C-alpha cells in the first residue's frame, strides 16, 4: 500500500464422574505415568501417532473426544460407550514400520482386546491380542507395516466404557531412523521476556523501537513478552517486525498503566506504510484515556482490552490505510478518523467514530448499525465460523500454547468466563531457531511435534510439510520464511485442524509456483467439524529484494478459515517492477466452504483473488490493482479491460461477500481503464453486499463496480462508486 499523501486522506469434561475405588485408581495411574523407554539410538523409533487423525466406534461425551487419546496430554482422555465391542483407530498418514504400542489406560480398561494393522483401511491383520489385559501402562512390542492402527476392545474390565489417556504408536517411516528431536527449550535471543520487577523495561523497549521504527525491509525480528502482572508508566512504541504480547491466559492478566503505540513520525505523519507488527493479549489503561494504533495492512490488534478509547489515525490525522481488530474489548470509542477501511471481528466496543470508505464489522457488540454507503458501515450480527489465533502463555512457570476452540455464529470476545480450547505444553513443540533446515523442521512434524518459530529469517530448500492433523505452526515476531530455489514454502495436507499463524512468507528470486498451499490439488475431505485456519499469515513478493511467484496462496482444502491475511506484490522497496517481481495471482481458492474474514490482497499482475470453490464467503476485502501496469495492453484480459480484483468462476453456483473494495492508481499510464473491480457469475446463489471501487486521484478509472453494474469512477476527486447489493 503506497501512494502520494494527496491521494490518501479521506474443555471441561462431560464424562460421567466416577467415585470410590475407580477414582482413586485413576488418580494413582496418572501420578505413576512413565515415559516409554526408547530403543538403542541406532534404531530409535519415532512417535508416529501424536496429533494424527483418529476415529472411534463411539464416544462417551463431548469432554472425552477421540483426539484426546493422541494429543500427548496425560490429563485428557477418550472414553467409549458402555458396551462391547468398541474400537479406536489412528491414521499415521503414511505406511510405517510399527515396532511398539504404548497404552495408558484410565481406570476403565480392556480385559480383552487386539491390536490390528492395515495399509489400506480395508484389510486388517492382528499384531497382538490378549484376554488378560492388566490395565495401567502397557508397552507392547509388535512388528509389521501399517498406515492404520486399530485397538479393538472385546471385553471391558469395568462396567464403564474403554478409556485411554494415550494411545501411542511408535515406529519408523522412510525418512526416520535418526535421533529424536527435543521439544521445548529457550525462545532465543530475540524474544525478550519481562516481569513487573525487571529493571529498565522502558529503556529496552525504546531500544528495540529505535532499531525497528523505519526498518521496513530490515532483517531484525523481535517479540516482546510480558509476564502476568501490572506494569506502570509504560509507552511501548511498536515498529516493524515487532510483536508485543501478554503471557497471561486472558488479556486482563497483564495490565499496562500506559500505552502500546504505533504512530507515523518516521514517515512524516503518513501511516500508509505501517505494516508488519502486532499487539496481543494485553490490557491497557492509556495515559491520556485513548491509545493510538495507526497502522495499515498486516498489523493485527488481537485479544486486547483497552480501558479507554482507541485512535486508529496518526498524530496530525495523516493518512492510514486499513487494519484489523479481533477478539478485543475497547471500553471507549474507536476513532478511525482518516482510516480508509477497517475490519473488526468478534469484539466489543464502546462506540465507533466515523467511516471513510469501508468499515466492516462481524460479531461486534456495540458496532454501528448497517448503513452502507452513508456512513459506509457493513455490519453482520455474528461471524459464521471463527477460531481465535493460538498464543503463548505462562501456566505458573511453564510455557504453554493455548489453542482457542472453534466458535459458530460468534459475537463478542472469546475470553469472558473460562476460555474454551486446548493448552499444549511447550515440550510438545519443536522450538525453531534461525539456521534450522526444512529437513529438520519436517522431521519434527513427523515425530509428532508442533512448531514454534522464534523471531528470525528462515531459508528453506524444500517445502515445510504439515500433514499431521491438529498441528500448530505458530510464529513469533513476524518470523519470515524464504524459499531459496522456487519451492513452495509451506504445504498443508488434506487433514483436520491445522493452525498456521503469525508468519511472513517472502518470495525468493527464483519463481515459486505457489508460496503457501493449504491442501494438495484435488483435496476433497470434509473438515467442517475441525477446519484448518490460516491467521496472520502474510505473503510478500518483492520489496525486500527481487522475488517472484506465480500464486501467493492456494486453498485446496474444504472448510478452511482464512482469518486476516495480507498478500502483497510490492509496489515499493527493492526488486520492484512489472516483470521484476512478477506475481500473477494473489489468492486462488479451490476448496468448498472456505471462509475469509479480513482479506487484504494487493497489486498482483492478473487476478488478485480467484475463487473456484463452491459456497465461499468473504467478510471484508481490501484491494489495490497493480500501480505499475505499463499500458492497457499489459492488463488486457481478452475482450475485458483489466483483470478483476476479485473473480468468481462461472462454474460456481453459490458465493457471498460483504464489505469489499478495490482501488486503482495506474501511475505509469493513467489512461488505463478497468472494466470492473468484481467479476462474478449471474446466478441466484451468488450474492454480494456493499461493494465499492475508487480511482485514487484519477490515475486510471473503473467503468463499473461489479460486472456491468455500478457507475464509472471519474475525475480526480477520489470519490467511491458504490453498489449496495448484487444482483
């Protein structure tokens, strides 16, 4: 986003409680759980089952799900119905040589059961069986090849169902056989952790800000983390590639009597380039009563409690170009002032001050009523599906990652009362530090570990493959991944519940066909109950140096949630030019039932967004067409002038969008005309609400808003052309 200032102004368990001897035995078993001994290092098996897709014959209740038996947490369990037979089956994702099974039974165990192997989920062989199972912790030495491993219980030892704290499968795959990677560890030198007694907090925060204030394409990456407590007289100014966060389970656990500030002094009061920073999980008592967060793209404000107002404009009310708030409570009024557009989701606000072009709200208590285009408010009462971003926190002295639960038809913050979700110990994460190779990172995932990227820049020579269900991949301090040789940086399998969050993917000099891919081509599995989510994952092509990619992000998996992304083909910085940082497409969606909340996509050479999957939905879209198109011929799309910013394929029967805007600023050739910002099939199931196109200062013009509907832009006055509903 860039332009002359003159153009920019305006789980709790539900299982049955057991008493007496069974409860006592259960407690004793938990206290005595031991780690399964490993084989000699030369042939050490890996834990293959953790986090994998698991299915069961039955489930006692919502508090004892199947996934709890493979989550690595000895405090969660699966339990079945109170009948025989029952089974639990884990899909290892690939065929492996299985050498050991570890069963960690709760008090309700199996007297008679068998372990079965299959490579195709159809033909099964028995690897082990017993009619005298002892319960407790059982370690079974087995042998055989399997992708699917099933425990079938045929006789219970108690009147209750079968209940497992953990069902663990050990073995090797083609790439395994090396030493086990450790989980946990320190967070590296660029994570600064403070507590209220730390001396010189303000001086250290100021030091980081001086380094990062104007380092738009620099290499520094920082995370400032604050332990629970109260901090007085703090003004944490946040620059590029800096994240600030509290380490409590709730925002109010970590309180600043002070501010977290973003302003634009470094750019003469223009905030349109205040990118790549974040604030999360803090409570603020602003010194003046109002905090200032003057940002544009890729600067999320999540899980914050502002006990006062929030100003989204820079000092002097210079230009600002849009941002994102989620899961936050602002007790006072939010003042956008010169902000051109903004998206707020699942939050609570004391009021909203004004609107310029496009202010969109979903699930926000206190949001202004629907009134687009005057004022330009698009308001949805709830958000259809959401799941908040995972975050690091302290449980006593132990680091954990909290993964909030999925919500449907959400409204307001997720952290009133007891937060719903899963806590994962840091020991179950591979803590990734600069210098780690893609091969090592992939080995950690295969081993069953989640990934926590510490602040830094990571070069990869092969894709980072996330093909294990429920894997969390969390970046701190805008951790940046660069593919060196034209590979895809991150690939996610067609599996349930992967969480990608807090990463910047920067294209390398050799063209990548795709930078981020969610699901393989042809993915078809349903993930409605447990979707993959992509949150604060940003893509950049050029700017920090020459970079190329055919497509920034591809979503093949059904039911994916894309929650706040900025896909940016750079219009300024190093390595910028129509062919120098060529990138034809920003986002390609092939999966069905994909939901985008807070979609920012800018400057791609052809379509910025192309949607080919059914039943897609977008709540808030912000776009600028590529500034640097050399002439009309360069953007001619057959008989159509210009590639639409947002294209829905003719084959699609159902699609819906709310609060969408596209702007043009063809500064190389201001005579270029764009037929429309939005191109969609004319069908009853394809519906759009509250759209606009804007010519920035008359540098190029739109003929229509959507298809052939909507008045053309004209002149140099930067006035939107609006369409309230289509068709």
